[in-house]
C-alpha cells in the first residue's frame, strides 16, 4: 500500500526536523501568571515563540526542564483533533508532550493555557502550538 | 491593455466588498466588549460555547435598561462556557429527542457523548426565550479565588439546587421570574446589589478548567466500567471514583499544599453524591448535575432577552460562498448601533498560516465558488470547508472553529477584522511576520486581513 501524500509530507518533514536549540544569548522577558492562588513567574523568548516557567532557567543561565524538552516532542501532523476547535497546543500537551493542561490568569485578567509537567515546569500551549506546526514543516 | 484593466478592476473589487473601513473596536469605552479578555478553552472542543457566552454577555452589556455605568462592568465576564455547553446539550436533547442530531460535525447526540463540537446557535437558543436557560458565573466554577465585585443584577440562584439545570428550564425560569418579579432590568439591572466573596468551591477549581473537565469525563468512564463489574456496588463505586478524581486533581498544576485539605474533603463528598445520583443517568446528565452543583448560588438569566440568532450559511456546498456578500454582511453587523460581535464558523488554519489557506481556498471541483481561483484544493481544507471528519477526527491544521469578529480597521494591505479567539492570550502561537496578520500582545486578540479571513468563513451568527 502506497503512503498518502500527507504521510509522505510528514515523513519528509521528519527528515528536516531539527532539534530546538535555545541560544545562550536569547533574550527572555519576565512575565507572571496566576494558577489558582499560585503566582507563576515565567519567561518569554519572543524570537523562539516560547513561554516557560522561570525555574527552567538554571543558575548558569542555561534553560532546561521538562517543559522545554516537550518542544521537540510535539508535531501537528500526528495530532488527533476532536471536533470543536480545541486549542491545538493543549491537544499536543496531552497527546504528545504527556503533560496536563492548566488554565492560568494573565496579569491583564485574561486566560492562558499551560502544559504542566511532573518536574513542576510549565510551557504555554501557545508555544506548543507554534512548535508543533514548525516541527511538522508548516 | 488587459493589465491596465485588471489594475483598475482590482481596487474597485475591494471597494465593492467593503466601501467603508472606518475603525470599529467593540472593546472601546461604552462598547459591548469593553473590559473583556480572551478566555481559554484548552483541550475541550467547546469553541461554540465560548463564542456564544461572549455574544450573550455582550448583548446584555449593550442593551441594559437603564444603562449601567460601563466602568462598573470592567473585567466582568459572567457566563461560564462549559456549563453552558452541558446545559445546551441537555436542552437540545430534550427538545429534539436523543436520537436527533445535536452535532453537525459528528452527527451524534447520544447521551454518552461529551461536549466536543456543537453550534453557537443552539447555545444562544438555550439562553434566550422562550427557554431562558440559566447561565453560570464563570468565576464560580472555574474562576479566581478571592474575587469580589459589585454590580446590580437579578439573582435567580438562591433557590437553585443540584439538578435544576436538568429540569425543563421554562418551568424553572417561570417560577423564578414570578417569585422575584423579573421582567425588566436584566441580569445587570435593577435587582439588589450583590457582593460575592470567596467561597470554598471557588478556590478549589481555580485555574483548572480544561484539565478538570477531562478528568470529570474520565472519571465518568471509570464509573461506568466499575458499575459493569459483577460485584459493583453503586455507592461504593461512586465513593471510589470521587476519591480517585479528587486525588488526581492534586497532580494538576498546583502542589497539594496549595489546596486546603478541607476543600478536598468537601468537594469529594459533593462529587460522590453526584456520581451516586447519576447511577441511572448518562455522561451529559452527570456533567450537567455537576455544574448545577458548582454553580449553585451563582446562576442567573441573561437579560434583556436575547433575540433569535440570525444564522447565515456560506458553505461551498450550498453555493453561497460569495465573498463580497459575506464581507458586506459582517460589516453591516459591525456598524449597527449598540453593536455586538459577530460569530464566525471558519477554518482555524487561517490563524496559523494564511498562505496555506489562500492556496487551499481555491474552489473545490463541482462547487460554485465566487471568490476566484482554480480547481485544486488540498484535502485538509476540503474537509474543513465541508465540515466533514475523518474517523471522527478532524485534520490537525484544518479545524472547524468558531470565534468572534468584534471590530475592523484599515491595515497596510486593506481592511482587517479584529478576531477574539478562545485559545487564551498567547501571541507566541502565531507567526509574527505574516502579512495581513497582527496579534496584540496585551490582549491576544488578532487582526486578520478581511479577504483572507472571508475565504474560510462558512457561517455567521448574529444577534440583532
């Protein structure tokens, strides 16, 4: 049985799927979200389309945690989307990153989705959405 | 010569589609979306309920009698979408019968179905007359702790009990209206002033809505599986499921230390009772009962009355996808006095990669499309355009979605629409260098080139 065009495209994308690397000089902007009663200091790297909890940054300046590692595990080609326009990043969180979705409050009163991991780190579902599409090649 | 003619026709075509692109932003002072913020539906397929809830609230805000100082309403978003989704399912099942189609995407309306997929129109019909379904304060179920606020509204909730939302709402509402002398003023109207302070339940559910619903559904599945075991004891099964659910909640988001132990115990008992009560019910009834319990004390009726929603179909299969007519209809709606947002059903691909949509928006073979192009569409968009699914699942980048248009402005390449999505305040998800596309960092709202967006809109819903 021949693979379909979409499967072929997915395989092709996998070949060029470079691991996500955070350069040492990346500029991180501080942000704070509220998860329940808990204030969650976070970091935003605009060029990398990445929002992660602040504890991902280590004392030596490097950035590493389960949340950051999840970036390489998500791929829009493999997502099984339910009907009803769910946040693709939240679906990627559950199906591929194996995290748990939480909804945080922003400083301006809006809501923002996060994917939480066992080490306590979080990544925004927006970040997962972006990188799932990037990893899929579109 | 031909080139010159095309150069002349091009701008004229744009003018025909939208002659006026004066700035409209419903988030401005004394506008229907003032002070509102994007919400996040997470992994739940409830975009329709998020959209409908925002529309209903906007309608109430913009039609208050007498008008209320808008500054008093800043940041207030009363209607909780997930309970609305659950209540609408029950309502539609009751009105059309369990065997009728409730979901135009999956074609199912089984009592065991969850809340994924649905219609904005149905939710608005549930909230509006003659049904006048009860709405639930978002902050009660999934809201912030230690929130208190003052504003006038008519309270229906003092007499609500678990299961009320599953009762025929016309009876419930008629009874409540009679008792409380409703009929004018609306939910922000002339009723007594209420001050809500933190309650135990509010703290417990803070920040967990998406994952919590997932776990509620999973717990229900486990509950059913346990009941089918030969030695099942309904009360004991309910107790175990309740305990399992409560304990697993501690794994989500917050450390256990952040969850007061007494609240865990209290909620555990509530869930145990709901599970036990649901022994002869189904998943939708269970969710409805759960939210009725969680909303108790914070339910209300949207008022002034929501008008019957006006639905316009632009599907390719109905030969109605006339881009100029679609744009004119949306602009006309935006320009109405006391305007409220327009709901659009569309392919969310446009928010991720407009160039991909432009390619795929060419007409499908056999369909009468008026927006130009040649007959070669991608499989992904074909599925989105036609609202079809593959094995019950949509393709990843062509999801049928609902959102709001709540403004317009002149952009560098033409008129742009202001879109309020329900994926949270997260500009990082979008390509920042897309032409005809801007995400506002402060709000997460999105400006999209109107022609690009119109290519993938297949239905609009208005309140007017």
